[in-house]
C-alpha cells in the first residue's frame, strides 16, 4: 500500500517477534485443555462436505454435477442445501437394439482404405504413369499424399483435444472455428457426399456394363454400348436402393459388407502383381494380343520408356500437363475423412481417428507408389494394339510402340486394324486388366472400390447432417437430428441423401458436379488446417491436444496449399465454392445461433479485447476458454516483485492482470503520480498489467471496491491473489485479511495465497532500483527482445546482497528443475490443477514435472482412486509424472505437530481463539495438522507446492483459520494456496 503503513496489503510480517508460551497442552483433557477426536475407520466423506476430484464432476450431466460438487455457499456454511433443478433434463426415450461401436481398424483404417483404394488405382493410376512418367508420376503421388498427410495431422490434433461426438469433420471444425465455418462445411460436406453416392454408383454400373460387353454379345437394355446413359440409370436405381436398405439395416451389416469389398480389393491387387510374372495367356486375353496392347512383363527397357513425362493431347484438343494430371489423381486421396465422419460410432474417436487415418495414408501411399512402379516397368506408355506388329519381326511393320506419323502412315498402307496408337498406359484405362493374371478380378476390385465408396458416402453424409441439425444452427434442420435405434441412426438423413443422389443419377452429367464435390473436400481440408493454426495462435489453455506431431505453421501451409489447389484445378468452381462458403457464413453471422463451444475464434476475441470489447461482452463463458484473470493485491508492486512476477507467469500474454493498491483516503492527491510511476515501471519490466489504486481507510472495503469495479464486461478478474499474512499479533490485520477472503469467495472469485520462505515484501530492503533496458538479437518472430537489468540498492546506498536479489527475482530469472507438487485435496472445479499446468508452459517451470496428490475417501479405495485420478488427468490432457493417493488423512496427528500448532495459536492475540471453537473444530484441525505432516514428508524438496485452500467458514474464528494455514505451509518451499469457485475450469470435451 505504498509507504502508508498499510503495507500489510501484501500480508507480510515474518520478522515480528512473538511472545513465548504455549496456549494448549498436548493431551490435556481437563477443563481448559483440548482433546483431538480421532476415528481411523470413519470415511472422509462423513467428515466434510467437500467433493474430491472426480471425473463425474466434469461430465456434461447437470444432475451429477449438482449432486456431487457443493457450491461456495454450502461450503462456507458447512451445510448441504437441498436444491431443485428447475430445468429438468429432457427425458429421452430408451433406445432399443444392439449398440455397435468400432475400434480404429474397423471404424477408421478399413474405411479409409476402401475410399482411397478407389477406381483410381485400377483405371487412372496407369494413365498417370503413362502421361507424367515415373519420376513426375511418383512426385504427383507424393504431393497429393503430403497435402492429405498435413491435413490428417491437423485433424488428429483437433480430434485429440477432448472427446469427439458424432459429426466427424463438421464437429471438429465447428468446435474449433465456430458455427459460421462449421455450419458451412457441414452442409457442403453433406451435399458433396450425396453427389458422390451418385458418382460412385454410376461408376459401378459403368464397369459392370464393360464386363458384360467384354464377355458376351450383349447389346444393351434400352441403349447401345456407345450411348449407355439410360442403361446406367436403369441399373443404378436398384443398386442405390439396395445401398439405402443396407444403411437402414444398420452399421453392423454395413461393416460386414465393407469387409467383403475390402477382400475383393486386396484380391484384385494380388491378381495384378501375379499377372506381371505370367507373360503368356491370361484368363482375360491371349498372349499376343496382350503384348500388342503394351504389356511386356518386368523389363528395364520398358522402365526407360516410362522414366520421363510424355504429355499427350487429349480428346478435347488440349495437351495434358503436370497440374491437369495432378488434378485428376488428387480425387483418389480425398477419402481420409471416411473414418472421421463416423466419429459417433467409434469406441474412442480421439485414438481411432489419428491412428487409423495415418496408417491408411501410409499403406495406400506405399501401395500406389508400388503399382506406379509396376506399371512403369511392365507396360508401354503407347502401343498400336496390332498383333501382327508383335508377331512379325521382319521389319516390314513398325514396332508396336512406334507411334510416329510415319509409322501410322505405314499402318494405313498395310490396312492394319489400328492405324494409330490407342493402347498403352497413356491411353487405355484397362491397363490394369491387361496386366493382371485373370483380368476379371480387377473388375471385381473396381466394383468393390465403387460400392464401398458409395456406401461410405451414403452412411457418412446423414451423420454430418444429423450433427448440424442437433446443434440447431440452421432453421428447420433439427428435423434431421432425430436418430433411431441404439446407434442413433439418422434415417431421415438417409432418405434425404438418397433423394439427392437419385436426382443426380437421373441427370447423369456428373463430371462438373463431381469436380465441385472435390472442391468442397479441399475447402474442408483448408478449414481443418486453418482451425489448428487458429487454435494454436490463440494460446488458449483449453487447446491441449494429446497428439503432439503437428505444427501450426505446417497447418497454415496446408491450408494455403488446399486453397491454391482449388483455383489451379478449376478456378470457376473454386470461385463458386468460395462464394457458397461466404453465403453460408453470412447466414450464420446474421442468425447468430446460440452455440457456446469454446472455439478458438472465441479465444481470439479475448486476446483482441481492446478492439473487440463489445463483441467479447456478448459471448458466453465456456470452460475451454477459461483463463485466470487475476486481481493481484500487491500494494506497491515495486516492493512485492516476487508476488507480481509469479502472477505474471500465470497471465503473461494470455490473460488479464490487474495490480491493486489500497491507499489511505488522504493520499488521493498522489494517485495520478503514483499510477504514472508504477505503469512506467511495469512497462520497463515488460509486465502487461493494469494498475488500480483504491482510496479507502479500511483494507477489506478497499478490496471489495476493487473486486466490484475492476474490469469491463468479460474483462473482469475472476481470481484474487495475495501474499500470506504473517502478522499474527494485530487482530485488526487478521480480521481484515479474513474478511477479504470471505468477500472474494462470496463474489464467486477464485483465491490464491502465495507464501514464500522469505516472504513477498521487500519494502524494508529496496530503497532504489536502477533499471537498464537493451535490445538483444532478434527472436524467432523476427522481433527485438528487451533485456531488463535491475540493480537494487538499500537505504545505505549499497547494492543489495546477491541472496536478497535472487529472492526478489526468483520467478523472473531462475529456471527450475524438479517437481511441482499439486495437492488436489478437494474438487474446486479444477483450478488447483490448471494453474500448475499453465506454469509448466513458462520457461521458468518448463523442466519441472507434475506430481499430483489426492486424498482417499477410505483406505481400501486406495488402488481404484489412484487409477481413477490417473485416468482423469489423462482425459484432461495434462501430463504428470506420478499420482499419489493419501489414504490416512484421518489418522491422528503426531504430538510434536500438535505442540507446534498450539504454539502458533498461542502467539495470536489473547481470546482470539477460544476453547469451545477449538473443540468444535477438532476433526478439522487434526486434518490440517495431518496435511502439514504429509507436506513436510513428501514435498519438502519440491520447487513449488500448489495446495487446495481450505474455505473460510462464515462465523468461524479468523485467527484459528490463519493458524491452520500457517501450520500447513510453514517451513516449506514456495506454496500457492488456491481455491476455485466450484465451477469447472477443466473439461475433457472438445
């Protein structure tokens, strides 16, 4: 409080001499003595209404939350209040049927394989090699997979940042970037997958007709082989109806069918490999005809012909290029979200999505690269197909791979069946059929690829639409949120997707629409990458993905690449996609749906609060965007630098810090000059904090005013931090300190009390501080860093001893290695756990490991509670080195500890603690003494102790309460006593 004599605002007084003499005699039971009540078999729950840390308290189940964790009012009155939940949870009808949940292999890996191993593998991969050659072809494969791999890394980070519900990519993007982008992607994904159902179905029918035409003289149903659109419609209709019925039957049967289709795909690939070693007749074609059309078997000479690119003019008269071939092949790798879209049907989405998708990308990349090499060394890029050219080696006819104009003229002169090169990998989509041993298995592989992709699209799209409807961000779409059966199957969505797909199939012209769908996928991938970059840049404590192999700059690069690809592939469709996203975003911005998801967009609003205060004030608070906004009772910050530096570690660059100083009312005239001086000092020391001076002759009233008036809108403090009060002789100081705590809790504030071995107040040491500021080498961001060097001098003008200076700057320069011990004694909403996590993100504590201590309700629950806490910490994505459960907190304290406590009590003002209150709080006193013993036993050598602060009870003795705090924290390393306001600040939901 400046130099006003009220410097006890930092609550220091460690050097004050106390009168000797014990107040209580250990073991006395006569009148005036004290007996400790001790029942070793009594449950801790029967001794306190405090809630122990439990996973149930963090679930989105309001009834469990209400029953398990007491409110601040209940704790302070030490009495449970019967509460009635006015808003009863919606009663949902009991779901019937078998619940089907999939692991990472069936749920993600297999489905991604089926989608990525599409018709491209059998029909277009050979064309890529024939046009681009092996070198550029493999480069195209690598670049395509690099884009999807970067996106998958981003998707994995989002998927592991809490539990993922149904909705797949929509759910992840909407929770990361907000409902505006999420809603747009949700609808676009639904439409793209609906179109894909029609595309894949027609692809299946087209391949089926090809096989029929190859093995028979079939002339078509109502059309000829060259104009088969109506036949495709006739065959496609029952096929798409069967796919719909399969989806309605349930995911269990869908999975069985997809397993069968995967077997067909694998058999087709084996058939292609085996066929390369059989250079004679195949089941599909005679040897001479097979070779005439370009097959050579394994040959280095063939490989040499395929090394380099040889782009040809296509049917439209334009020459193919690297980008045109890239655009055609890229659609093959867009199936990476096939598993993620079924997130609601996975046992553990946070594990299954990253694991299954990444493994699928690796396997499919290796297989695509292998078959590209296989084509390059087994099949000519161009061939005439004339058998006589292959069998007659006299030189009369040109070689089958000679496609020059002169060779074609000779073919015309001899009236050969083919006068130009229409075969070879650069022309013929049946290359893989000619390579294979049977030929027909490749057809079956195509059927498996097309049908599996159609099934995946029809099953995935309704689930995305269902998630959009459930969130109620668009009007009327909640109609599609209704699910049926134990697996909550979206039957209404199935019907809608079926209708859209059927309509597209009747139109038949799907090339342009299919390209638009590819643009939608690229837009989704771009936003997925952007969401990770955005979430990382906001530095919200709620962004704690357990998947560590991502990089925000790589995600940004991936987002840019996806957007660039959209415009390189087809700038008109890219403009249409961008316009559609903008329109849907505008609708969301206009509707302003009630979607409080804790997205990174909300976190960014906080960081830009000075320019967005009004927008921030309109948003609702969310657990994921919670951060400690600190009102620090520093008095004059210059005199309590360790306290300020510690608070700055919690808030630096990511939260609000307000330093409060309560001064006497007769110092009003000095407020302006004091603020200017301290604010300049804060700026010089690179501490981002506001400084508030409250004139009031009474400390507790000044703190009350500071709590009530500090901040604006959502930029108001939610936590009060102060120093430890060691002045135990001044009853006025004790009562003011206690009232400050009570008022903070009554106003739903979290509280922190920092006790340091040598105290926080250095006003008696520091007379002057000489500060020099210099710029050092540029940091990673290309900015100059400020290096602040301070020289402290005492009242005698001499430089302070190094030990004192080290104490003053201990949280500014000292890099610590060791343990941060978290004594999470009672569930306060998770703040006791969150603060050490934030400290670990700072360089001063980055190398420290976390040890978490928990009280056991009963000794026999020791093992189960240890496992439960470890599991809870894992779900919170908070790393820890050890979990220790204390089973004997109700054990009787040692006599020497009791003697020490009685000595502490005796030093407080006379009659400030009476015997009746000691007897009434005997159990609580014994519990605090046992806590002190355990702290000294297990945490004496720790770098920092974070301990749940016992709540001050209304009507209890301030002196007794401070004596409890004193005995628990005495003689220990730095101790932060902290207490949340009984509201959750941690969650394992995304």
